[in-house]
C-alpha cells in the first residue's frame, strides 16, 4: 500500500468553517421552500429532528478528528475501526454521488446565470454549464488556499441576502400578524409525513463532514476541524429553519408548492415585485460557492483514495501548488459526461432526483462514522469523553430514521453505487495480495 502523500495545511478555522457552510448552503436552499410546502408544519418538525440528528453527527466527526488528529479523513477512521471493505463501500458511494451532484450544480448555475444576464442566453446551455464547471476546477488547481479563499468570499456573499430576507420576513410578521393568519398551512401533522419531509431536509445538510474530509489540509486539525464542523452545522441549520418558516408563514401553501422560484414569491411579499433578477445573481454566487466547495471536497477525497491504494497511485499526488490536480481533472471529466447526458432534464426534476439519491448515498458514511466513534470509545474509554458513545448511537439512530424517509428507490440507487465499486475493490485487493507474495517486484 502506498504511503499517504505529505500535504500542506493551508486552511484555517474560518476557511474550514466556510467550506462546511458553503457546501451545505448551495442552490438547494432556493428550491427547498417549494419542495417542503406540501408537508406544511410537518416540515418544521422534520427540521427540529434534523437539527438534533445533525448536531449529533457533527459531534461524531468532531470527536473522531480529536481522537485521530493525524488521520487522513473518514477513510482512515473507518479503516481503523470497521475494516477495509466497509471503509471502501461508504466512501465510494459518497465519492460517486459528489461528482454527479457537481454536474447538477453546474447545470443549475448556468440556468440562473442566464436569468441574471440575459445576454448569455445565446450560448448553448450545456456549453455554459461545462464552462462553469471547469472554471471552478481551474480555481482549485491553483491550490487549496486559492479554493479556500474563493469559498470564504462566496460564503459571505451568499449569506448576506439570506440574512436580509430573514430580517424582512421577521419585520413583516412582527408588524402585520394578519399576513400569516390569512393562509396557514392545512396539512395535518403526522409521523409519516414528518418522516417523508426528513429525507428532503437532510439533503440540505449534506456536507457537514466537509472539514473532516479535508482534515489533512487544516491547520491544527484537532482544534479547528471540530470547531468548524460544529459552527458550520449550527449556523446552516439556523438559516435553513428560519427561511423555511418565513416562506411557510408568508406564502399560501398551494402557491408555494407550485412555485419554481419560491424565494421570488417570498420577496414579492416582503419587498415588492422586481427582485427576481437580483435574486438570480445571488443564486449564481451561492451555486458557484457550493460547486467550488464540493470540487475541493471530491478532489481531496480522490487524493486520499489514491494515497491509500484505493485508486491508482498517481491520483494521490499533488501538483506543485499543493492541489490534488489529477483528482480534480478526473472528477471534472466524469461530471462533464453526466452534464452532457442529463441536460435534457429540467432543473427541478434534476435536483429532485439527485437530492434523494445523494442523501441515500451519504447515509452509509454517516452511519459507519457514528459506529466508528462507538468502537473507538469501547477500545479506550479514557481517551474520549463519556458523551462519545451517546453521540455515536444518536448519529447512527438518526441515519436509520432518515433512511425510512428517503424511500426504497433512492436506497436501491445507493446500493447500485456501492456495487459499481466492487470490481475496483476486487482489483485493489488482488494487487495487494500479489505485492505481499512478491515484495521484491517493482511498484508501479
């Protein structure tokens, strides 16, 4: 097995936090109020459950990093506790899901960029999406610090309009209580409806593990990665809950559910008509920041795979600027292929399908990392706080709860993603057995 490559630690606390927030707050936040509208106040109950569950998962990743500060992300956490096969399956699923999602993000950014700048409407849509994808990859090829700086700037820019929207919504509700009383949501509260909404809600929080995945590039990871994970998770959850509540309270449920641009519906009620074009600008900024963060994420994950022998060794190397160049290019090419194959799908259809599949594909990683924390606590209770086992069990229980919410079809897609990696895993194991039998043979 090849040794992990040495990497610089270019990311500080705020860049790591921006990566967590930026990866979770993408373009989905601008579509989610419409997706959750049919569930009424069940959506807020689902958010309450999700905040608790994601806080537990954030503690899981924080404690794993503190217990194994020199580990190269979740791959080593799982390999050290649950074994080679489990670590490969969990990380392989999320690796494939990430570059597939990057294709969807590029498509979405291209669509909103045309709305913000009608002059771009003459460009072929697929060409615009692919160009955006590779511009972001080029930024990350300049180095992890370049990508981290871009992430910090776009995260600040995407939060500003959301904070203003929350402030305007709170002002309207405070000065005109009748704005809500005129059309409260009518969907009755039920466990099944809340369960179904939970699957959609968790998609918004995917990415809470981002700082842990790039822990090898963070300064003082034992201190900064846990803080970035917890700060980013709680800040993002607060923004999402506030935005969802304001949309449900100000826009009639049926209108919100049918809207293809729910934030424009909200803006029309709190600031008057005409804000759609400006909103599109911030959607583009939000999408670019999210695409940048996930590109950095999947590039680092690919590098980790190559460094540990899961993928060919050349993928584990950095360029002279310290960027995982081969991993970025490979995943960029794969996302380009998905973009060309799926551009016929509408924005909403594409996001709906990919959101539930990506959620299902992320659950194995969350579940296994929660179990890994419990295993580490049982092995050496003195090196972890007593709350570690409780956080691990709560995180595992939450992922099982959400699994029932996403449904059977996305779960089967996640299994298909895992199965697609079986031939690669078999090839990898065969190479290791051959190396063990013939240690004198030159390594490629």
